[in-house]
C-alpha cells in the first residue's frame, strides 16, 4: 500500500502571501518582514513572500516592494512572489531579489474562468501563448504548468479526471511548441472540492498517462480534508506541496465559506516526519513561527500542532527522564 | 489500494458526553437535552449521551440522570452512557433508558495506568475479572474489548504494535475464560499519538493476527491528524468510528495541549459519503446540529464543514440552475 511514498517532500511555504492578502489588518510592513525572516530560519527552502497585485484591489499588499526590500535573503532559500499580469511580473522582476519562474496556467472550470477572467477554456489556452512570449521577453524560464480548480468548482461542480489529463496534455503541447521543458504540473484545489478519493481519481489518471511528470498539490482546508488529501497525494507519489504556516490564508471561524486557509505547514511536516519522510524543516522552529503568525494577525489560526505540540519533544523528555 | 474499504461505516456519536464534560459552562440541562434530541433526528444510530462520574470531580455531569430522563428516545437509536466504576454502572442501569453493554477495558501504557489508576498492566488485567463479574451480576452483556493509549502515551512514548496485538489476545482469552463472545475491539488514541502510518502499523498488526475481529477507532484531533487517521483506518477495513459533532470535546484554541476534541462527526461523514461509503446519516441535518452545538457552548468549535459547507448542496444548486 505504501510503495509510492516519496522519501523526501518539498514544501513551498505560501503563508506570507496567502495570509496577508486575506487578513483585514492593517499589518505593518515590519511584521510581514518578521514572519518571512522567521520562516527563513526553519529550513524551508522556498517561501512565497508577497503578491504584486493592484493595491486598490488588495490593499494588504500595497507594500509588496517594501517587504521584499527589507527581508533578509538567506542563502539557499528561494523567495518567490505572485503576479497575475504583465505589470505584476515586471514589478516582481524589478525587485531584483526574487526567484522568478514562469508557468503555463490553465483553469479546469470554464464557469470559474468566465466569472474571473471573462474567457472560455479555449481563449484561456490561447492567452497562454501571450504569457509565454512575455516570459521569454523577460528571460524568465518556464518549467512548470498549473491547473486551477482541478478537483471541482463552486460554479461548475465536479471536474472529470479526463479533463485534467487533457489539460496536462495541452500544457505539454504548448511547451513543446515553444521549446520549453515542462517538468512539473501543479494541481490546485482552489475551492476545496478535493477529498482523498478525488486525489486518487485525478492524480491517478494523470500519473497513468504521464508517469514521469513531477506533480505538486495546492490544497485548501475549507472542508477539513487538507491533511487527508496530502496523505492521499503521498500515496500517489506526489512529493511537492504548497502549504501555509499555521494554516494562514483565512480563518475558518470568520463564517466566510470557502475562506479557510491552505493545508497547514507544521501539521503537514509533522505527519511527514512521523512517516519517515524528510523535509529539511526544523519542526520545533516552525512551531514557534506558527505562534508568531498568530501573534501577527491577532487571532487564532487553524493549525492544530501549534497547540497540540509535536511528539519528538515529548519523546526526548521521556528519554531524558 | 482501496480493496479493504468498507461499504458502510457505523458512527458512534460521543459529542454530548465528551463535550459537556470538558466545557466550562455551566450549560443548562435543557440545552444538553436539546443537543441529544437534535442528534437523534440526523440518522445517527448510536449516541453517547452522558457520563456517570463523581459530580464533585466533573460538575458538568451532575445532571446526568436528569438529562437521560428528559431526552426523547427515538426508536432505532441506541443511547449509551459512560461509567468508570460499579457506582456509575448502577446509576446508568437505574435510568432504565440506556443501552448498557459491558467492555473489557485495558490500557496499553503502564505509566498512564499507574498515574490514573495506581495499577500495573498485570493488576489492570486482573481487575477486569472483577468488572466481568460485576457485568454478569447486573445481566450486562459483554461483547467488546477496548484498549486505551493504543498508539502512544504522553508518559510512556510510542507503544509497540506487538503490545497491542498481545493485549487483544489477553482480552480474547479473558472472554473465553468467562464464556463471552468478544466480537469487537476498540482502539483508542487517547493522547493523540496516532498518525496514518501508526494506524497502518497497529491496526495492520492486529488484523494480521485476528483477521475476523471487528475493530473500531476512537480518534482525537489534537495534532490535526484525526481525519487522515480515519482515512487510514478505512483502508485497513475499520468500519466503526467514535466521533463528536463539531469536534466537541475540547477547543484547540484553549491552549491546553491534549485537550482538542475527537474526530469531527460531520467532517468524517462528509469524507465517507464522498468516498461512496454509507453511514445512514443526513449530512445537512448534522451540519445544523454542529452549528447548534457551537451555539450551546458559546464559542467556536473545531469542525471545518460547518463553515465550509457540504458539496451536495452546491451540486444540487448547480443542477437546478
């Protein structure tokens, strides 16, 4: 049953970007930098720090450039940012401090696309040619694709696994057409429709057709399934996960359905370590950062381990006693 | 990978008993009864209602008899209570309204036993003879055994799977010695040491030696692993779970490590239904009860689905549109 478990998992921490975008705040630039600097000391090797979006629409990220300017870049850690268009990409590049990689980004739900970008699936696919040209103009390497709403959509319902397999094919075709080497596909459970069974269904179908492709999962915990979904992903050989410290990205107690955060980094790292899977992360340091995140946002965050405590500390105490 | 998944799962709801024992309250008898009555309408077939413990030690259950007297017993639902000794058992029987079953109850951690009951493993095993006699005196059938701290202990650390297998054997031997037919063993993760891997390890070892024995799991969510542990249990063929509506039994934000509640009933039922596993439970009604539970205790409870919402309601809306 456990033959496909990876030996090592790569964690992409997205707490700062996901969290500060949704928090009412205001949260000072200084405290945002404090969280990023603390995460840098945990052994996490990739941190998504900020979002280069329109400050009029996302006031929480009006200070994106200032945050990037001020955090201490630790050698060996890749710092990334999020952008959604040409302008955002140029802002990210202009910082001179971020790890910039392009992506071919599809969305599995036509209705979601229609609402958010006023595009059909075909138009969105076509629009990726423009993005690829933009990345090339800016010397940004493109080695990954991503599919949003890969497990279901609040506006369209369940998404057939076949559509995801076809979209992976479209991404690879586009890559070939533009002489790219697409190595990784990220499947995002944007609206928290995934269940462990859904992970088996979709990831299984993709792996069957593309056994050599590296996959990563972006999971939300809105319906309490995130850790179980990650566990199912591990069984399907997925060795890369986006996650957020303390489950930043939304508070399940704010009564805004769909607003709950990503899978919680420290809960995920705990499960991985207990399974004997390496992450390179110091769990005890990470737990301190989770408590710091709670202090910064000023309200409880959903992660469990920051309250429950890790087992290794207990084991060490028992051995010493 | 999914060959052992059960087709149907039995949910034992323990929210009232677990919840009202730990809540600071005071919570009125009326509202306790309201929760039990609401649970009775969800299709759940077994509800642990109250605890017959010393009111001086657990004031939240000083009104146990009154709660039992007042709830409406719905035909087809088994209402149970918890007791820890002779006196409690007699109080439970005296209500005339509860489903009374005996259990051979062992604890896997000698240190935990020593702290709580001042007994060694051997003394505790011996004490079970007294309990069996007590059950027989009171015409209480004994068809199950249970093992507390089956996955680890805060005072002893990891528990070897072999010890659990041996204890199952001790329970079956005791049963044989007393002409009992022990059909079910409940494994309790009393201090939340279980991880999905631990479930595979322990449950796998028990199943290998006793393939025909029915198993049930009692899981806590202190470290965020409860749903993933239940998922692992399903893969090991476990078809019975204790759970609490809304995750009653402790609030992860109360900063008392180890105090987080059981696996949340509605989150578990949601996962089961999405896996095509029947429970007989009406999930939408259960979600209303979860919100009622929050109203009764007066603070947020840990379950996710009561905020995130189920998928079937969304699916129906989309089909109707």
